[in-house]
C-alpha cells in the first residue's frame, strides 16, 4: 500500500471520529437541558401536591370544628 493512501485514511478516520464526538457532546448537552427542565416541572408539581395536602388537612380540621353537635 501507498503511504499517501494510509495517511488519507487515517486523516479521514480522525475527522469522522471528531464529528461523531462533537455531535454526541451536543446531544448530551441537549438531554441535560431537557432533563433539568423536566426536574423543574416535577418540583413545581410536587410543591402543589404538598400544598393541597396541607390545605385538605386544614379544611378537615375546620369542618370538624364547625360541625354542629
């Protein structure tokens, strides 16, 4: 084989690897961003659930207090 052919193949493989690496890195960053946004939504939902639980407890206490004998 000719050295020039081997050199061209190695350079081509290097650029292919670099392209795959950069693409994979960008995809990982996008997934991390989406996961962070999803975590924020879940935290907000859990906050609402906790507040509703407290509100229901307070309402139950008020109903027992106001209930006629």
